[in-house]
């Protein structure tokens, strides 16, 4: 907004550009996530992590140099392109890495702790941005991104699916011609593109168990709501209560701190007695309430107060990923997490197309009726659909995956 509409509280161009960027990024990640997840099953998590972590440095470096309008547009283009590979892939590969090394019974807690650590990093970053100048923020971000790549390459051990403890055969089993012979009858591996999953493979994976397909539906509607919130909330708060950068950073800092504490200390205690299915439903229900209260916010203190609901809201994503992880075998964790990330990205394509124009309309003088938070209320309705669907999942089990995986392999 500083580059496009300096000195104003409303900027329709910024809203539409953000929505366009989010949609394009969603298209790219929807296509790339199943591929990246599948390749990580073949070649290891560390090898595939290097690509998105390196590409993510480039957009930060552009704004670290300058924040004029021309540099902003250069950042906008580069961020859109690189995010097609980077957006979501770090989380997808990290979850697959954990699944390689954690048993089924401990997976929900481990995923929650991973989310808590990510939230903790978000809190530290928000706190740093609260005191750094805007220009310095991008310079620090560039340096830290470079440091992360160096640390990962030096200290992270490679992780490949444990071939000695395979729960099911891979869904995408190589065909008999996966190994071709040349004139000297020496075996030769097929090119990498032969291992790229087709749309049919992804659909087959989604149908591999009822819990997996239901989790995919929940992931779609949850991320549709989350994408809508991302494309709306900043502009809603700025127009409704004239929030500035520092106020918005304070709000994110409080919410991130609450989320971190909950995922690190509360969720691991509740997984065993409650189960990841019920934790998922509980998190979605409270998310609905959170969105409704946001849409009705009558004072600037309301957004701060309802961040307390983050204690329960943050149960949903790791619980969902845990359910997904339990429905596939050891050699399919990257593929499964990539498939759900692709579904989530598809929702992120649609979200700004719906909620960005809706937000701009109800924050303008041309609104059909006065309800600035109407787009947030629509987000709450989307979360209601995700909540109702989650009730059909129950606690994740692995009882049906062997049969379904075998059926899928025959297709």
C-alpha cells in the first residue's frame, strides 16, 4: 500500500493485486505440490528442500535493495513466480520428513509441535518487524533466509522412506517398462518425468481411503476460508479501525504467541485422550466463532480480545495433516502431503477471486448495505462447511488403507 497508494487508508489496487497474486500462486502450487512430494519420496526430503528454500531468497533481496514502485512491481512478479514452487512446499516436505521418523501414535503431537515451532518463528519475526524499519526488515529477512539454506545443507540429515518398514506398496507402482534396456542389455532408469504423478494418480490417492477423501474436502474449505481471511483482514482492519503497521504487527504478535504456546504445550497433552479427529472438529468450530466475532467487531479492542481463541483454533491444521499421514504407507508420505497441499492451493486460487472483490465492495461507498465485515461472515460460513465435514472423519485409523492402496495399484 505504501508503494501503490501512499498516505491512504483504502487501496483497491492493492486488494486486487494481492488477490491476483494469491490466485496465480495457488495455480502453481496446486500443480507443483504433488510433484514435489512425489519426487521427495523418490530422492529424499533434503534434496527437494534445497530448491524452494533457495528460490524464496530472491523476492526478499529485491525489496532489501529498494521499496520504490518499480522495485515493488519487480518483487511482485518474482514473488509470484517463485511462490509457485516455494509456497507450501517447506511445510509439505517438513511434515513428510517427520512422518518418516515418527510412529503413527505420536504423529499428531509431533505435527503440533512442528506447527508450534513455526508459530514461534512467526512471533519472533513479527516482534523483530515491530522494531525494525521497513527497509531493514527485508534486509534481515534476506540474510536469515540465506542462513537457513546454509544450516539446512550442513546439518539436516537426508531422509528417505524406510524401505525396511513399508506399510503398503506405493500407490504409484512403477510399471514393468520402468526399466528399459539398451542395445547391450544393460538396465537403464527411465527419465524423472516418467515419475511425475498424473491427475488420475492424484484422484486415485484421494480415493485411497474414506478418511483421506474427507480430509481433502476439509482441507479445501478450511484453506478457502484461510485464503479469504488473508486477502481481506488487513484491508478490513485498516478501513474499519484505521489500523497502522504497528497495530497490525501487535495483533499478529499476540495471536502468534498464543498459537505457539498452545501447539507446544497444550495440544500434545490432548491428542491421546481426545484424538486428532475430535481436535480437528473442535479447532474448526472455534475458527467459525472467531470469524463471526471478527465480522461483528464494534471496537478496535475486539480483534485483540478474540485472539485468545487461537488457543483452540490452531488444533485444526496439524490434526488434519496427522489424519492424512495415517492413511498412506511409509513410501507415500511426500505424495500424500503434497496432494493435500495441492488441494489447499486450489482453494487459495478460488479464495481471492471470491473474497477480494467482496471485501472491496463492502468497504466502499457502493456497498448494497452497510456491513463492512460481510466478507468475514462469508468466511465463517465456509468454516461451518469444513466443520460439518470433519464430523464424519472421526479419529484416524489405518484399517482401510491396505485394501484401497491395492485397488489403486491395479488401476
